[in-house]
C-alpha cells in the first residue's frame, strides 16, 4: 500500500503478484489482491487481470471484497467495463 501511495506502482505490482504462493499465511492477502486489481485498473485499464483477481478475491476473501476498498475497486472495474 505504501508503494502505491508513493506512486511506485510497478514495484507494488511486482510485490503483490503471486503473493498467495510466496506468503500463504499473510493475514491481509485479500486486501493485497484488491490493491493489485486496483493497480491493474489504474495503470493499464487491464480488465482481464483485474477481473480475475476480483473473482479470486470473491471466492477466497469475500469479506475484503465487501470492504470499502473492495467496493471502490469493483465500481472502478464496472465503470471501465461499461466504457468499453
């Protein structure tokens, strides 16, 4: 999150990709994947990757997907999807 807030998006993205494999016990894994989906949307408008992460989050971390950050990211995804 700190890297994202500092505008260091590539570094944040690098740290978060496949985090579930490198640190399966990380308590904030759901939040991390919501942030990664947000990065894909902000940085590349990559609906495919962001959508997969949101689906993964919905299956494994539904409470985080319902959080404020999760709702914001889903709204961003929906807006970009509608814009085509």
